[in-house]
């Protein structure tokens, strides 16, 4: 996707449709990429999607993520996919796939 605003909107839409932001944060904790304090800070934020985007972008820029991909198609059927690959694991967070 590439554009930060679109990526944040994608995260927000995924949260609205499936509540997957909690799953993304849990995955990052399990991979030991973030800690509970950061999760608490994100959860207390008024804009969770923006905070999660900042966390994911920071991890990607510091090469702690091998791949971070956002896919969001609205037509003909809305599909949302966020694909995260770490050094040890990979996970796909989806809606309507």
C-alpha cells in the first residue's frame, strides 16, 4: 500500500470489522518485539490505529520485521489483509478473505 494515511485507515477498518488490533499487538508481544507497557500505551490512545501503525512502522524501519504488507480492496468485495513476517514467524490478519 505504501501511503501512511491509507495504512492507518486500513488498520482502523480492520479494527472496526474484526477487532484485530488486539491480535496484532498480542502477536508482537509473543514475538518479543514489544512489551506490555507499550501495549498499554497503545490501548490508552485515542487513536489506536495510528499508534499501531507507528509501532509497526518503527519495527519495520529497524529491521525487526522482514515484511509488513497492507492489502485493502473495497470493490467488488471488501478485503483487508495485513501480513507480518518476523525472524521467527509470520501471521496474516484478515477480514473477509
